C-alpha cells in the first residue's frame, strides 16, 4: 500500500492505493454528518464546491438508486470538464455508491463509494473509494491531476461548511 499526504492550510486528505485498481481518500470535515450529506446531495451546495470551487453547472442530480447525475465545470481559463454517472446505492446521511465517468477519459467508468462517519464531536470523516477496471485506468486518473483537483474541491467544501455553520 502506498500513501501520499497532501496539505491545504490545516486540512489533510490521505490518498492511498489499497489494491491495484483502487484509490482511497480519507478526509475529516468540521461539520456534522447531516451538513456534509447535504453538501454532497443538494444541487445548490454542490455547485458551490464540487468543481474545485470553479463555476459548476449541475445539469442533472437524481439522488436515488438508478438516478443520473451530470456536472459540468467551467474553469476561469475557459476549459470545460464534464462528469457523470448513475447512483447504485443511496443510504441517506451515510453512503453513496455511484458510477463516475469523466469526459476526458470517455468509456473508462469507475465505481465510487462515499462513506460518511459521524465522529460524535461535530466532525465527519469522509472516506471515498474508487474502483477501476484495470490498474492502467486507475493510474490514468491519478495522472490526470485527480489528487490536486480533489484537494481544491475539498478546500472549497471547507469554505462552504464554514459559511453555512
């Protein structure tokens, strides 16, 4: 297992590769599980943080088993990045399982599991695991800048949670 720890201000996300086709990310947020759940499932809140804090158009968000989601991020330099998938499992305030496909790697679909753990002190641990079809697909996603992008998104999520405290 390899580990990479990345820092943004005082927040730390831990990235690991527990298997040859997986990426696991763990991060603690200073907010209750209810608030973190809403940030991941509410269209207006998602638009404020998900795309690294860039302008995000939530074209579709059906948070239910079989529901379709599609987000389009617009960067300040004019780039457009689309992401989409379908929800496989929705356990309110606890777990989301969904497919994930980035327009930049069409046809390479991963399955992402997001678990929210209430730490009992007003904080929530978020554990995200992405399962890819091959080790090469996993490595391609890592090489695409996924770590930095996720760190930027989580920093924007921190800011949203602080504003809505």
